[in-house]
C-alpha cells in the first residue's frame, strides 16, 4: 500500500489522497480508515480524524492503535470522557500501545477535569 509508506515517511499531504481513494475502493478495510485518520489529525482536522478512527474501530474492534488514535482525536476535540474510554479500551486490548502517549493523554484529561473543578468552585 503506497499510502502506508507515505504515512511512515510522514508525507501526510501526499498520503491523504491515496488513502481517500483506498477508503473509497475498500470502505471495510479498517487499516486504511486508521491511516486516513492519522493524516487528517496531522492537518488538525480533528472531527474528520475522529470519524475515520471510529470507522476503524467499528470494523476492527480489537485494533488497539485505532482506539488510541480515536482517543487522541476525541481529546483534541475536548471530549475528555470519550478520550478516556478509548484509552482504556486500547489498554485492555494491548499493553503495547505507546505508553508515553497514553500517559500524556490521560494527564491532559486529568488537567482539564481539574480546571473544570476549579472553575466550578
């Protein structure tokens, strides 16, 4: 898959049209949805990234990295509750997703919840 190679090289803008085409041709291939979501996230198109990752996890519910990426997109959109649920799902499925990033995401959720509690006081 050419799109995967471009994603691995972090050539997001070149990968995106190939991945869009792949998703059109094979809408039930979860990994293409995941890679497309990563590209969209790199362009900070978080809603579209979230939707792509949601399609990925619906198609491949045991793919931990899909749940992790879905959690990151939800986190960027300010949906801390959904992000936390996605991170927990990723951890339940596989202990090998990037721990640093999961811990960073969880810390961001806790900080946001702490700010909300202070604002309410």
